[in-house]
C-alpha cells in the first residue's frame, strides 16, 4: 500500500512540474509576443547582432559607437566585457536610453574557470569524475555571474582524434560516450536547475559540428565524413548537451558535406531542431558568417541570408544580419517569419535568464567583491587539479618523492606562472598562479632542499616563441647560449639526489590557431633532458601539455613521467601534492598518445579492417601495419598509473544471453594490491561482433571511479541493456541487432578482462 502511495505521489509531483512549466512558458510566450508586436524590423535585426565590447570603459559606455548602436536598438548583446561597473554602465544605456528598453545579454569565454582557473578541459576529462567536473563549471558560473556575466561560450564538446589540432586542449578527448557524460555535467554545472537565479549562467555548446575532425589537424580546416560516422562517432556529445537543457549552440567554422556549418541546414535545422528538438538559439562563431565568402558561397548579403535560412539566430561580430537582411527581405531572399523566429529565440533566452525582470541582476558589487577568487574556490582548484594528473611511468616506485631528498628542479616550466593556466584563461590575473617551484616550496616548507635552474627555453626558435606568446605577452626568455643554460642545470643536478624536469608546452602552444605538425618536445628541451639523463641521477619528467605528445624516447629513457597538463591557478601546489605523495594520482587518459606523429589520427575505437594485424604481432606482410613502427599507441585511451596497483577478477555475467527487454549484470572484483590507498576508474567496453555495418573493436559504455584502501576489494557492477548496444545503421536508424557481443572490463582500453554474451531477438 505504501508503494502505491509513493507511486501516486510521484505522479502528482511530475504533473505539478509539467503544469508549472506550461504556465511559465505561457507567460514567456505572451510577454515575448507582446514585445515583438511593438518592435520595428531594425530593432528585430538588432537583437540578432552580437558585437565584441572591445576596450570599452564605463565612461565610454554612453558615448561610444557601441553605445550609440545600443541606444538605437541595434545590439542584442556584447561579449568579452567584464566587471560589474562596465556591464552595468552598458546595460543602463540599453534599458534606460533605448526605445523599448530591451536588456543586453553579456557573454564571455569562461572555458575552465573565471578568475579561479581550473585545469584545461582536456585535463578535467582525465579525472573521469562527473561530480568534480560539474563542480568546476558551477564555481565558474558563480564567479562569472558575480562579475556581470550571464552567458558562457562553453562547453566545447568536439570529439578530437588528432593531437596536432591545438583546440584538442579545450575538449574532452576522443570518445563520444565519455564526452557525452562530460557535456551533460558541464551544462548542469553552468545552468543549474534554474537559469533565473543570479549565480547561474547560460551555456553555449560548441563547435557545432565536427570541428575537431579538421583535416591535417589544422585549425579552421575542412571536415569530410560519412553521415554514419557523424551519428555514431561525433554527434553524441552535442546531443547530450541539448538533452541536458543547454540554452544556446555555437556553429563551427568548418564545412560539412561541402557546406560551411554556419549555413548548413542539415545540421542546424534537420538535426538540431527537428530530430533533437532543440529550443534555444544558435550563435555563430567569431565572424563565421563573413568567412563563408572566403569559402566561396557569395558576398556578405548572400551568406547572411544562407545562414538565417539554415537556422542561425545570432551573428557574432560580423554584422551581416544587421546590415543586409533588410535588403534580403525586400528582395524575397529571406522571410519575415525567419527573422521573427530568430528574434523570438534571443528574447526568450533573456527572459529565461530573468533579465526582463531585473536587467541588473548580475550587477551586484558585493558579490563581485566577495565571491570571486575566494580561498574556498582556490582550495577546490588545488584538489581538482591533482585529480587530473596522469602518471605515465614510475619505474622502481621512484615516485612519490621523499621530502628529505635534495632536488634539482630544472626546465623552462619550473618557475613559470602564466604557463600554468593554459589556453583561454581570458578573465585570469596572470600574476596569481602558483608555479611549480613555489608549490614545491609551499609543500616542503622551510626544510626545502631545492636547487633551481631554467636549463633551456621553451624553444630555441625565438620566432616560434613569439607565435606562442600568452595574450601578446612574450614568454620569459633567457638569451644566454644553450650550452650555458644546460651547464647551469647540470651543476644543479650535481648537488642533488634527484632531478625533477619541468618541460612541455607553453600555455598558447595549444588552443585556437595553435596547430603543430611536430608534437614532440621542442629540441631545446630534448637536448637538456638528454644531458640530464647522462648524469646517471634519477629523473622525474613533469610534463605540462595541452595535447598528447609523441614522447617515445622519453618513455624509453626516463624512469618516471607524470603529465600534469596545464593545471590552472593552483597548478604548482597540486603538482607538489602529487610529487610528494599527499595525493595519489588517479587520472586516466581521455585521448590516445601516439608513438610517432606518423600514426595520427590514432584512437582506441577504430575499425578492424579486412586485413587486421595478428594478435601479438607488430608486423605482417599484406596486413594493416607500418614497416617501421608497431600499430600500438605509446599510451592507450583510459591508461593511467597509480602509486598503488589494482588487480581485476574475471568478469562474471548473470546470464549468457539477454532479450531486448532484459538486463545483463556485469560484475568484476577490483582489489587494491599495492601499498597505498588510491582511486581507480573501472572501465566497461563492448564489441558488436557481427552487424550490418562495420563496428569498432571496442566502445566505452560505462565507467565507475572507486576509492580503495590498500588491501581492500570491491565488487563493481555494470548494467548492460539493448539500449547500450544500439548504433546508427546506414539508414541512420538507431537500432540494435541480435548477435554475439564481447564485454571488456579493466583499468584501460588495452588491459581488460573479457567475456561474451548473446542478444536474442
């Protein structure tokens, strides 16, 4: 009887929520319709215009060119303007000096934190911890909203399998399943459960679509793939973000099927609106409409009308909508219904954010003074960063280091602050991050025995260093000869027990317009590292990166390697916590690391081909392989060591076959068989052995991060249903097909236990 009461209570709750939602939507529709009935065509087009704020100051807000356009109703929002004072001054022009008093929406690239910077998104994905990732997005939203921002151009959910592409740093790696979970976590973190609250902000999912599949790993380049591959391997994270309630989507620069994404009706209407039922608005990337002229689609008027008709609602920076759509309407190239629909979606977003109720809701000086860069947020940033580091090698348990050891800390990233943050730290104060040298001193205290020497520059090429400057600020460079710098490092090593080499990429060696054809360590750093190895002293390589690197020599010659990415404001403290054992590393790679750039693109869930390589072999004539290197990655997807070790039992299944309406229980026992307490991410993979189209050799379908004390064991259960076995066939129907499936469970994609089961008709 009690269960019946609970059931009916649940039904009543759901009905109540639905009624409330309908009432809210009805109020919003009535408000927006009434407002639009008063708007001129020019004012409607103004809502579709998103210029950048430039360096506008509070005093310029009213009398600047931007101020004049706002007053005339020709601006729908601004981006990359920060501080309560500036935003309040600009908003005042909109709501007190324009005819209809329509508030502006303010956006910013809040990519991995606001002023408290967390690790870059690629690093965050290596935590495999959705609650932690959601928390970072929530803190970012709290800080940004406290400073006047109500919209972020994040999360970036592009699947990326080519580490030459610099923007791999901004996403969640190569896998659609993991990427989908992270997309949902980020959207929930930013938007919370109520966008009208003043500590939540609207998410903008980007870059739609397939931007991460750019040919040759070169930014902005062409993307070309089959529809089957789109649906099965690339679209899922965007769809997951839409299902999580994301308020906006950003179209990508690349073309798809020969049509730039910003004018691609298949992507923006057929898939996004019709199939996924997306209700928010679509904004272009920076000058995305204008750039279609270079693609060869026509002049600004032509490409602007193409974008509107395809499903774009807001034009970032280019002002093609503002300056050409009126003429296109007169010439019958677009319809008033298309303009009205775009305008309505922008106004609805502002309504949902509560800006019509209170245009100054994000302009609270008290919040700005008390909720940004707080001690609590910094503490979280330190804890989060440590969970993202991936231990790649640890011969003879060289790590963790003893606090009593004397340490030579060398390398171009050993005493760097700004390079700790990584790319797209737009709102950060670059004087605030903790360097590795400072972090080690903080952890060791007054007894620290650290001898520091830079040893090398990021690169021997001054012009290269200019290209990777941090927001125009040149990298700190030592212009003494390379041999002098190396000798200084060797002198430091001679007086130490152990060498910690801090090397890798500067912050802007990844990110937008930062593609690399050579993803190995720069030669200046290799020369230093080789000289350090020759000393015979044990070397720990601490890698700061924004992408997977090709470090085969380092793997073969360095006893301990830990990849710490770009860890954010508290990076130095967090790295020191891990190096000295206060935290046991638990990160797992979300991208495959190649032995050589010649293997790229390389990813775990590849197809088998008709001539697969025999098991246990690395070369066979007339098989799919290379003459000079094995097919194996240097480090596989899902890989990551710990200071302890974990053992896995065989996989136990509760049945040998399931019907479409039944569930399969997959059980494995994991034991901490080492000497430290630690966390392990247990990963579940599936392989469809026979299907109507070729299927990957493995696909991630589940994971669980568990914490085990040394000697402790735990049963881990996964539930598999027919829904988990579905894929898009050649008719783009989402189906499952009866047959044999393999199931794999392990600590990485290449080290698993396996079993099999049948899916019946």
